[in-house]
C-alpha cells in the first residue's frame, strides 16, 4: 500500500476546482460509473460529478447506505470491465466500504474509493466526523493516497487508477483520500478551472475476467493459435488428466479441454461450463473416478466443493495452475501446484487424454445426472436443486449466483453444455453480504436483464440494496429467493451430522440455522418492488417465463429440515449407476 503525505505541497486550489480536476482525471482514466453516498465533506466531489454527468462524461448512482454503494460499485466494475469509483463523506462512512474493498481485493476488481476528509490542520484535533482514514483498508488496497487540501489531485488520481488496473501487480481496489477545506459549495461567480468533457468510450461492457486471464477474449485467440501449432511441438504422452475450472477461469479452460480431449470439471462461475467436455455431476464422480486421475490442470480459482479441494490436496498426482498474470487470491509459495505461465508449457504438462478417458467421464456424468434428476423429480416438496435447475434453464443473459447453497445447488444440477449465460458471483471471499447490490451493479453496467438466485439470509442481509430514490436508474433485475427460513448450508456441514445434532440440536439451530419469520412480501412492498410467491416447480417456471423488466422478486418457500437426507440420497443414487 502506498502512502502520500502533504508536506511541501503548494496548496492554492479551492475545493470545488480541486474536485473538478479529480473528476476530469477519473474520466480520462476510463471511469464511467461513480456511486455517490450523501455527505457534506464530500460535497465538492458531488458537485463536480454532477457537472460531469450533465456533460455526458459519466453516470452517477446515488445510494444512502455506503455498504450498499460499495457493492453496487463492485457490480458495476464486474459488469463494465472497467474501474468504478464510490464516493463517501468522512468518518464511519469510509469504514462501511470495507467489506466491498475486501471482496474487490481477493477478486481483483478495480474499485476506486473516493473518501472525503478534513484538511490536515483539523485531523487529530477532535474535529467532528474526523478520524485516521489512511491505512483503514490495510493490505486490501493496492495503494492508499492522501491528497492534501488545495492540491491538484490529478497525479494522485493517475497513479491510483494505474495501480487499480494492474500497473505493478494484480488489479484491485485503491483509496484516494481527498481533503477539502471550506467552502464546500461552488462559487456562482467563478469560472471553473476545468470543464468536464463528454465520454469518448462506451459506458457498458462485458464481464471482468479474473485469475490473471487476458482481457477481451485474447486468451482464447491465443490458445487457438498455440493449439494450431501443436503438430510442430514435441507431443506429450497421453495422460489421465482432468481440467478443473474454478471461478473466473473463462472460455479458455473449455477450449483447452476440448482440444486435448480432457474431462472438464467446471464450476458455474468459471464461465467454462458451456464446452462439450464439461462433465455433469463431476464432484460426485470424483469419489468413483478420482483414483485414476494422474494429472490436474487448474484454471481460475476453485472454491465450491470439498471433493475438488480433496483432489487438489493429493500429493500422488501432478498438478499445475495456469497463471498468465498476477492474481490476488494467494501469496507466492502458498500453493503446491506447479505455476505455469504460458500455454505452450501448459499443453506439454497436460498432454492429450488417453483413449477412452474423456468418454468414460462423460458417460459417467450422463448416468449420474439422469439418476439425480430422477430422484429430484420424485420429490414434491420444493428444494434448492429444483430452483437452481429452473433458474439455469430459464435464464438468458446475466445470472448472478449467491454464496452458500445457491451456487452449490447450481454446481450440482445445472446442465453442462452451451447456454447463453454470463455467470457472476462474489467468490473473492465468498461472503453473503452485498449480493443484491452487486447484482444491481452488474445489471446497470451491462444493460442486460439480470437474474439473481439467493437464499433468504443473503437476501435479508442486503435488503437495503432495494432502496432506490426517485429518478435513480432502475435495473432490469429479477431476484429469486429460496426461503427456507434460515441457513440451510449448515445442515450439510458437520454441524448437521446426526451425532452432533444429538448433543447440540438447539444450539445448532439457533446459532447456525438462525431461523427467522421475516415477511419478504411485505418487505418487497415497502421498497416498491414486485413480489410473487410460488409453491411448486410449475408455478416457478411460469414466473420465470416472462421477460425481465424492472425489479421483481420471486419467493420460493422451502423446508430445510430434510436437506441432509436429500443429499445423502443423491450420493447413493449416483453410486448405484456409476
């Protein structure tokens, strides 16, 4: 993290002109979206940003809750593939951004924090709403720059934006701490030092790649060129290799698996699950076919399942992690896989699948998937797998998957193969916070109808993200909430084991299940969002059928009491057919 002090700096600019220079530098660096939380000390930036929006240079999104604002900005950055700024006043408002900053750090998202502050002479003096804001985010920002009051902020902005976009390491969040002196409002008689210029580039775009991938599909084109030259390379011997595609792996993982005839074990948010080599029910198959694996090639960051974690923990197989660029989610020397940085080396490591290897996995996946679907069809009571399957099949465009059970249900039941989806998820730290706001940002940035699948606790945790002021742009966002009145995932972990429940059933339900009686329909009505309650698969599919316009909520009531037994039956059914 870099720190800049204000000693020896010529302090001449008034606050409004300094803010205008900051905004001009932000737009020059490619910032097209800014989320603004209200406050007085940040007023110079707010006025300057409003001028820039009026000139067509950027779009503003106003949120009263800074935590909501931080995750909205995160989603805007994910959806626009560009740095996005979020503005707060001084004090606790700056701290409210910490969860979004932490996620942005581990997910390599260029989130730009614009924290307003008092000038240096007021710091440490007991002045109202004043604290030490530099260093607040610690290791979670690429740099934190303190911009003194009265100073031209342009060089500070340029440096911060360069660091946010990977100038000296992985992409990630940065902090610009902007000090302002009174007056904090524009002088109606003074001409501005700089006038905002209209944006020269589009303010929407595709998904932000993660895991060190090359942007704009460059990695796929490069892979195809390298693969076309494989005949000139010394062929690697056939091997029983599998390709694991974790979060952010991208299409490259599917391309490599297809060309090398290797099974592809792809998480939903890898956005590689759509290739022909993607194996259904792969995490259940690892128990049966995993012993024969000789090599593993990893793209992106796998986070979802214990079977994959167990595979990657094995010491009897060769493993490689493809990293063409720096990433933020692990420290050097802390992973046991061989780090490979070029496609040529990766292809040599992986080898071509030995005869029948791919076919064996695909056939097993087909049988396992049929068994799981047959079992689920027999269950009349709605569960997360019913919901995830219906949502996956009925969604075109953007799909955002919440942490906890929803993304794992999709991993288990979502059909592999081509599907017109771009899947997003907060897997940097995999928290449930800010998920509604992230999805809102994705929808606003892309301009594409977006569907979000979450559990009830995730929904309630970020319910404030539904609050939208008059005149603010409304996203085309449909939120599907699996409401099982608590935290269902803990019943699938060791906390829900029969021997543990015999001793601690009341404790487990209270402290982990966290039951509630919230009325989601009333909550939706309070925020002015359409609400539909469904109680069957047919009703859910009917509710998913219309085009997504504006904001709506589909609530699916479910019972989590038998969730562990259901997953035990699924595992047994797969064992019988594989």
